[in-house]
C-alpha cells in the first residue's frame, strides 16, 4: 500500500502538481504586484498638470498602411498634450499602395506641431525606426506602430512618468486590444465569427492583465523583458548611446531592452500602465501563430546574445534569463507530456473516470487562477475597460483553452529557433504542410515529364526498333 501511494504521489506530483505550482507561484507574484500598483493610485482626472511640456518626437514606421495610417495620425492630433510640442515622423518602407498619397492629405489637415514624411529605399521596421531616430529632435522619442491608435492622454501620462522619475531610461506603454465588434474607424458595429470574437476577447484580457499586472511586477523588480514595439518611449540621450534597433534577431525591441538593462545599470525601464495604445485584434489563428512564434523565437535568440544576464534563477530583481528559460521552456515539458498522455492513460491501466477526473481537475484549477487574474484586473481598471471586463464575466472559463493554444504556438517558436533560419513572419503548420506537398508534387511531376517519361519512351522505342 505504501509503495502504491509513493508511486501515485511521484507520478501525479511530477506531471500535474509541478506545473501547477509554477503557474501558481507566478500568479501570486504577479497578482501581488498588481494589487500594490492599484493601492494608492490616483485617478488620471485628479492628477496635477505637467511641470513642463518638452518636445516629443513620435516615429511611425509604415509599410502599405494606407488603410490604418489615418486612424493613427488622428489619434496623435487629438492628444491632450500641446500639439506645438509634438514632432511626428512617418517613415515609409517602400510602400506599394497609397500610403504616401494618404500622408500628403494628412499633412494638409490642421496640426500645430510638425508632421513630416521620410521615404526609405529599403524595407524593414528596424531600419525605419533608426532613420526616424536620426532625424528626431525631441527630448523624448516615442515609437508608435501605424496600425495603432493612442488614447487621448497617452502622451501626457508618458511624459509625466519621465518627469516624475529622472532615472527612467525608457518605458513601454500599455497595449490594449480594440473591441472586435466595433469598427475602430467609423464606430459602427460589425459582424464577426463567434470563434474570432471569443479569441479577440481573450486577447484583450490577456493584454490587459499582462500590462496592468504582469508588467507591473516586472517594473517593480526591474526585470522588464521587452519594451513593446507597438508603443515605447526613450530619453533621447539614452537612445543615442545604444546601437538603436538591430536586425540580428526577430525581436529587435527585446534586444534593445536587454542592451539598456546591461549598459545603463544606474537607470531602469518600466511599464506605464496609464499611457495606453490600442491595437487591432488578431484576425485569425494563422496570424496569432505567426505572432507568438516570432515572440518566442526572439526571446531565445536575444537570451543567447546576453550571457552576462544569466543570473541566478531565483533572483527576484533584475532580468534573469535563467529564470525565464526555466519557466517558459524546461517546466513546459510536463504540459507537453500531459497533452498527449491524458487521452491514452486508460491504456496504461487507469480507468476512464480517473483520466476524466484528472483532466477536469487541471482545468478547474487553471480556471481558478484565471478568475484571480480577472478579479484583480477588474479591481484596478476604470472607465471603458472596466465596463468591458464586467461584460466578460465568463472569460476565465475560456482563458485556459486560449492559453493552451498560445502555449503550443510559443513552443513552436522554441523549436523554430533550433532548426529554422531567422525570418520576421512565420507561417502556420497547415500552410507549411500544404506548401511542402505542393513543392513535392511539382518536383515529382517535373521528374516524370522531364526525366522518367522521356527515358521510358526512348527505351520502348529502342525495343520496338530492335524487334
């Protein structure tokens, strides 16, 4: 009996309890940080005015963005920050659509600040950002993606963060996913597939919790991993002392974040949760797959370039590559095993009801963890996000499935870092399989028509002539 209990504890403990403990400890750390950030927080409307309004340069890299650029520039013109203290540099990456014509029309609209276009003879977001940085005159340099829209007080709150903290080298704004059922340009309601709508709601909750809770923990422990490419800000004097944006990895924003952490130990970076940028929801599983593969691959590539940051995995402060790799990769293998093992456990002698009970137990525990995240997010939210979260009371039930899906996408990014060449856009497995079959079919048909069939015809013709 004792041996059976020991065996049971070892089996279930290693494969079920360990990953739950890791997720649970991470959740407790993040939730405590979110609660600390919420305690004593002053509402935006009650905050004092800024002491001064330094010149801010906003760099907007764009490629074939004729459809989204007007919305981005409109959000900049509507900022509560004085327009005369804003310089906008739109950097075009050889667009083949009407981007430049759209920009020309935008420049004719009333705007007290500066709005210029830079046209580059090459493609690449990193190169576009670097070109904008070289032309920037602002005390603060902000990077904003062309397919995003800034909240009206985003610049004020970002500048406030730098004025309140002179040791702040760079900061990332909070990225928030737009409503999937409302057109961001017209405000009109639109029809969406139920699964895409649910995925967009889950993405909104994931981003909201990630930036308002997860990145608050990273800010408090000076361990921020990535300055979000969609919206980040830098002190000009710090940015000009870096290599800026490099193409040696698919995650140039993480690369730059690590460089600042390593070379400016007297300074720090953090997330400014009240400076918000809105992004469009991911439209398909294929796009979500490509995004998460790139993120995970970038993490691996950047980690390999900074051995100086391979700190003790249990160190609480500062970036710890070892801790991140252990949590995201080493301890991910029990989840991989469970995915395939649970359906076949009855072949190992477990009764179906035991397997079903184990699966439901895992699911219920993860729902409970998601519910805790949801409640803290609801507590620290205000305004429209709070109302939106209230309407998504059911989301903790769906989130474990969403995170399980994105986990497998991220795991694919880990594998691609080991075997594939560096590329910005990753194709989903179905498309890759289809393309492989198509290439094999083409090769087979080419072989049959150009090699095998002519030789076979020649052989048959020779036999006939011989007879």
